[in-house]
């Protein structure tokens, strides 16, 4: 299981890369390995307001469909349209295959995210 040290994580296996007041969001290596080969991704709509914990996207694999949840409250300002044509890119490199960029409206929520060490411990508890 690959966990990037410079990212933040959620208990629902999303990763967050912070760049100023922008948050790039994707699913972790652990999540994509549990799901198997991704065959479809439904991305959010640019300019939509989203709350922390709200469904952000839907991923479908050969095994099942799952929601991806917003780790932070804000506005969707960009989506990774490449994933619509190539959902398998998430399986190849989940930390480069971000789903959406959220302009953060409540920066205090960042403190509720896990760092890499906490996320690794969380994943070990789940097993």
C-alpha cells in the first residue's frame, strides 16, 4: 500500500493535496486496490457547492460502485475530465489521478484530516 507523506487523508479513503485555498481530491492507493479495475467515473459539476462528507463522485469497478466523498467544504472549480475517458488511470497512479479541485470555504476543516502516519495506522486497524 502506497501512502504519500505530503498528502492528507480521510477515513473514507480520499486523499487531499493542498495548494493554498485549493484542495485536489482523489482516492487512495488502498481504495483503488480494494475496488479493483475502475471502469467508470462520474465526476462532479464545476461551480457546484459541496459540503464536507457530501458525495463528490461515483466510481464503478468490475466489483461494485462506490461514492467518493468531499473531504472539505467549498466550490468545485475544476474536474479531471481525462478520467471520464480513462478511469483506469486511477488504478495506474491514484495520486496523480485527482478527481476534482475544491476551492476551500472552511479552512478549519483541514485540521480534521489525517496525516500519512495516522492514515496508515487507520488502514491497519481496518484489516
